[in-house]
């Protein structure tokens, strides 16, 4: 009887050792991979205009042969700026976003497309944060766009836990619209 107990104890000990080895060689590395993925997810933006490009509302959209991407407004991919939003005068891009309770910031760069910057006399970009439920404009800022690339950072923490529309509108500040191709890059909410 004592020999059976010793045999059972040895088998139980071997099973525990085997479980430990499996845990160290299989389970733990896969959990670490999951932790890396979680870390990578944390560096992803809260909202990306490019990842949600098919959900953007494009106002003033028209197909045309003399604009990049064959349109007056929308997401474009090319060799000059990679993936970017094209806006021409009298067009706008609207993104509906439900903000969480974190402090968020809208970030993007803007410039006149370098292939036509010598033709353009510049334009303006109107950035608005709108209450998506009532259409009230909570924030508005007009930016001057020219051949110098600039960065826009707008603090959205005031609108935490709100349903907002981020509206970017291309408005010219002169009557000459020649070369007014507005480039929006890296448009994200962090």
C-alpha cells in the first residue's frame, strides 16, 4: 500500500512538473505576445480619419479628371503624400465621433499640395467641433493654408463623453481658386 502511495505521489509530481514546463514554454510566451499586442493597441489613435475613411461625410464631392484621385474631396493615395485627405474650395469632411472620458486631442498637418503650391495664393481651413445631436458649433477656428506645412492640435477634453462631429471645411480667402488643393495628413484623435 505504501508503494502505491509513493507511485501516485511520483506521478502527481511528474504531472505538476510537466504542467510547469508547458506553462513556461507555451502559455507564458503567448501571453507575452498578447501583452505586446496590447501595448501596440495603446499606441493606436483613438480615432483615425484614414482608418474610418469610408465613414467620412464628404460635402461637395464630385468626380473630376483634373484632381488627384479623380475627386474634389476625399481620401487619396499617391507617391507625394502617401495617404491624405484632398480638399478643394467649397468642400468639407465630417467625422462623427463619440468621445470617451479621456482627455483627447485632434491632430493633423495641413498644407497646399506641393505640385500646385506655386499656382495657389493660399486658402483657409475652417475647423469646427459640432454637437452631433443639436448641430450647435462648440468650437471654431480658421487656419491659413499655404505652401508651408503646419500642425494643428485642438484640445477636445472639454467635450469628453459627448457625441461630436469634427468638420473640416476648405474655404478660399480670395476669388482665385487656382492650385487650391488642400492636403490634410495624419488626421487623428489621440
